[in-house]
């Protein structure tokens, strides 16, 4: 069986996203405090969009501040982990893809905090694969 370039790219993007979820979970659970490790996933600048705002984070300090805010919120809730419920990757070209996910965030007791639907614009940069935009979908 031959694997196409698109299939390889989809696999690599999914692995990248799972590595991100693991790194975020470790921080949000409180196992680690070095939020800077997430710069291996976030591009700078980074576009972030939700119902409440659309912002372009133009430097590492803004990106890390935004991430730290989310991590602090999860720690206050007694967050444990995020589970990837579903994912669909659309390859745009060799340097860009959309990764649409549904993620379930869980507390330490196993109960669900929330389900989040997001689309990540993932690009290939000189530093490696990075999120260029994160779009949080409106709850349904």
C-alpha cells in the first residue's frame, strides 16, 4: 500500500495536535509550570477568535499571556485532561491545513467540564509546524 503525501501530512498534523493536547493538559493539570513549552505549537503572530473577541497576538508575551489565562482557568476548575472526540483535517497545500476538532475537557473525577469545537489553521514555518489561527466555534 502506498501512502500519499496528503495522507502523510494529515497523519503528521494529527500527531502534532495530540502532542499539543498532551502538553496543554500537563500544564492545565498543574503538573508543570513552564508555559513557554507551548511556543513549540503556537505561531507568533497568532489570530484567536471566539464569540467574545477576535485578537491578533503579535508577540510571544501576548501569546503566553493568553495561554496562561486559559491554563489558570482550568486549574481553578480541577481540570484533568482533554480527550479528542473527533478531528477532520483539510489539506490546503503543502504548507497549510485546517484541523477541525471536537474536544472534551474533563475534571479529575471524570466528569465533563465542556465540549469545545475549534478550527486550527496550521502552517509550516521555518521553525516547524505551528498554529497560525485558532477559531473557537459558537456553542450549539
